[in-house]
C-alpha cells in the first residue's frame, strides 16, 4: 500500500492506493489499482458481493428474512436499510460510514 497524502486533525484523512497485478478491474487509477475511497457493492438478489478498497472481495448470502450471512470465518457483517447497505467489521475498522446506496 502506498500513501499519497495524509491530513492530520480532529479527523485524520489519508489517500492510499494498492496495486494487484491479478486484479483486472479498471478503476479511476487504471487497471489493477484501487484506492482507499473505492468500495463496490453488487446486489445479485440471492447474494451480495462487496469489494473493499484493498481489492478484497467478500460475498454475503441473502437469508429468507432478508438478513445477510457472511462467509465462514469472516469478521464482516452486512445490513440493509431501505436502499442502503452498511458493512461493519468486528474490529470496527469498517463502520457504518462505509455505506453503499443502490
């Protein structure tokens, strides 16, 4: 991971980028590059795919009650509220602020 800039204050802000030669996704920084502000969610009806800024992809299965089950061993939780999805991690490094609206 490469940090391009950081701003310190009441709320720290940084822009990071990471390259993965196996990632064929072409984002705003070109093929294989992702940045710390880039998240992607695709609702496939029976499941939801989420890509994090690191390029990590995880899939949540939709349950009959419209809740979501993470993959075995995952520390992520996905919730839906209207047209928004909220993902949290058990260590709280990812919180509600990373909301996806579709």
